[in-house]
């Protein structure tokens, strides 16, 4: 796991392997963290008797483990089982546990595909663009993807396009945004489509698509000017050089420096995106 977790309880000699993710945990804090992280995809089957025995025997929480084992045998609901686990250690306080319970109530009203999208959205909001794109792509080939509305499907494509832009795959990003706009009819997807064409130096297609998709020639010129300014700012900001630097660090296996630089870039991009969104409102 990438997050540093302060563990104060007993460390198990034999880890518990989470069935939902395959992650190995050795402490109650790690277990709480992993269950919270995967909250969107949890169901009662994940918290089983084996987990109860791990808490009881390996971690030494005999009463809590026995209580959880009884709840599993009596088929208690997911929220009740989670509360027992989260109250076992000190990883979450009361307010945090209350918030998680409220979140579970919201999740219970959502479809499976809605939960999957929500999980991907969370990665996107946290700035983990690569992981978000991975989850979004899984979403589009999922057996239940037909349950997504046209707007939802388009929004998923839009976010995949953002990931492709970050990877400088401009032609692929343009296709993502074009289809996204066809589905969600969101002007932001249209702008990103045109911006991708510009970044890919496909000026001829940019002009023809702008004239086809926009009613006003003045609006075309305005968007083109905005995109040129944005491109100049990006080129002058050093972000292109940073991306090249990222590739070098990755190839050299310098993971700590890579993570640090990636976090800096993502923080900058998120701040810019939020500022832009506020200006549009």
C-alpha cells in the first residue's frame, strides 16, 4: 500500500488476504484502511468468518472477533459488520464512522455499475489519473455498461480523454472527447476535443470540426484563441519538460522521485481545473 499507516496494535504473524482485492493485511489499522478504500465494491461476502477469526486469533481482539463471527453466522448486514471492525481499532473516530455509514446508505441505493463509476470518479477526484482511467476502461467493457445513461457514458469517455491528454496521446484523446461530446453534449467535452486536435497539430481538422459543431464563426475564433493561449501557457510553464522528466525517472526506476514529481504536476493540474470550473459557473 502507498499510504503510510501508523499501526499501534498487534501485528499478525500470518496476514489476512482480502478477497475483494488480494491485498495482505497484518494489523487492524491496515484492515480498516483497505475496507474503507474499497467501500464502493464491498458486500457481505467480503466480511466472512475467516476475517472474524483473523481479528479474534491473529490480532488478539477476542471479544470483537467473536462478535463479528456471530454476526456473520446470523447473516447481519454489511453496515453492522463494518461498524464492529471500525470500532475495534482507533483508525477512525466516531464522526468518521458515522460518515462511512451514511456513505453506505447512499451506496445501497446505487446499482453495481453506479458503484463502479463512483469508485473511478473518486480516483479521478483524488488526482490518481492513471488508476481512474484504468477503472473507467473496465467500466466501458463491463457486462452492465448498458445501464449507463448517454450522459454518464459520455462523462466516462471525457475522463478517459483527460488521461490520454496527460499521456500526450492526442489523437486518441481527440476520439475520446469527440464521442464523449456526441453522448453528453457537454461544451467542455467539445472544447477538449478541439484542444486535442490543436495539441496534435491537426489544424485542418480543427477548423472543419469547429465550423461543423459550432454555430458562430466568432465563437470558433474565440475558442481557437483561448486554446492558443492555453497552449502557450502550458509550453511556457515547464510542464512539458516535467512530463519528459517523469518518463526518464520511470525508466530509471527512481520511484520516489517519480511519485514526488507526479504529485506536484497533478496538484497543479487539479488547481487549474478547479479554477477553470469556477470561472465557468
